[in-house]
């Protein structure tokens, strides 16, 4: 994550210098005055859980390690953007997210072994964001976003009956998102790469002391880093 931030902070000044010095024709001059516009989103994500151990983990001598794993997924979405002022927009960006938030266990009983628990999710995500835009420099501008989201997991196993070896996950979550991106103006569309951090605030774990792998966990909160490409008209 720190390497990614360092790369972004290096690239941003270079892009500003390049755009400021380049002699280009201004594309889509009427776009900035539109009251609203739409687009599509294609994205890749790295998702994982923030895990807090329960008191039972310290008392359990059969599970020595329980920790989250980072996995890769992808997003598909729509975008609706409403202009509030010269520098502020309101953005609604519903997405279908395919993600996995797996857990790793090292066990000593009934035999020493390493176990991965795959927790696959198909999320309907509904983020509402406030977008702050810089002044336009040639055919480029930079922006930052912040907002709230609601997620609904279509693949949740919260009601599974045969769950002895499962980690049960709730269907609903809520949280916040922050990010930054660029808008590059072409003749007929805007190309917008964006980095975003999307964190859940709710405890996604369905607590059940009878489930061996879940018993050593007190809290699971979703974490996601997303790189998106928005194509806007």
C-alpha cells in the first residue's frame, strides 16, 4: 500500500508538468457545464478482512494461527454524476463486486496442518460520494472523493445449516470510501483512472461458539483497495 501511494505521489506532479507544458486542443468544452452525466466502471480489487481474535483464541491450543489473506477480484458498475458547483459533484456508483476474503489457520489438533477457509462474496455495493475537482489543466484534471456505502452479499452463508467447518458471514455491511483519480478528456469521452480505499465498519462475523474456526474470532471487518477505470460521457 505504501509503495502504491509513493507511486501515485510521484506520477501526479509529472502529469501536471506534462499537461501544463503541452500544446493541446481543449476537448469536450461543454461537458463541465452539464448538470449530470453517466458512465460505466471497470475495476480490480484487493480484498481482505481486518481480524480481531476472541479470548477463546488464547485459551485454544488446537489453533495456533488465525489471520486474513489478501485476494484479487473485480468490479462492474454504473456511474451517475450530478454537478453541484464548479468544483463539487455528487456521484452514485452502484457496482457488482466479485471478491474473496479468505482466512488462514495453522492447527495442531487433530493433526498438524495448514488450512485456508475461502469466503467468497458477490456484493451489490451502493456508494454515494462527494467529489471535489481541481481546475482543468488542458485536457486533464485531478479529483478526490469521499462518501458512504452500503453492501449486500448475495453469496452470504449466514443461514447455512451444516456449518461445523464454516465461517458464517452476514449479508449486509456499511462503511466509508475515500480515493483520488484523474480525468483525461478525449474527443468523445472521459477516461478516469482512480484509486480508492473502501472499508466496512460493521462486524461481518456471525458469532457461534459451536463453530470451531469462528470461535477464535471476535470481529471481522471488510477491507478493500480498488483500482477503477471510469468511462464517462
